[in-house]
C-alpha cells in the first residue's frame, strides 16, 4: 500500500492498540477481558502493520520463527504453572491451595498466578493469529 496517510495513521495507532492489548491482558483477572481478548488486539495490530507496510516489513517485525517460539513459549508457561499446581497442591492449576499469594481484591497483583496465565494466553493467541495470517497469505504452494 502506498498511501502515506494510511501509513502515518497506522504508525500512530499501532502503539496505542498494543498498549491497550497489554492493559487488557494484565487486568484480565480483575475486569472483563484477559489473555484471549488482549492477545487478539495485539495480534490484530501486527496484522495491520503487515497489511499496510507489506509482507517483508511485517516479517522483520515479527518473523515466522519468532511466532513459533512465542506460540510454544506461551503454552509452555501455561503448562508449567499447571504442573507447579500439581506438585504443590495435587491438582492442575491449583492456585490458593498451592500457596500462591492472593493479594488484595481488585489490585493488579491479586489472583495468585492467574495474571501469569493471562500473559501466557495473550502470547499464545497473538502469535497464533499472526501465524495463521501468514499461512493464509503465503504465496508459496506447499
């Protein structure tokens, strides 16, 4: 796309969209939203970047290899926390019974390890969206 207005607006909007996605992820355990919604916002902002600036610049921002690592890392964090719950309390994703500090209700550091799970889900959703987008627009035939 060669429209300078769209490129400039995209440069302005993307940081705000990504900051909002991070906000949604971090506040997912105390307000509506969470890892899926925030990850979808972040993934969509990176897809927008690729659509406006082209496939090559999009690959430089978030390559397919980096997307694969992020997808695997997000799910590994989730499973690791689940296994910690099994080891400490006897059930997958045990939170309070595993001894994780709960904090004060309504604070960002409340909820034990749930905020960490939201971050892992956000990483997984954003990277999966980008991977699916890249696969769908890939010009090479397998």
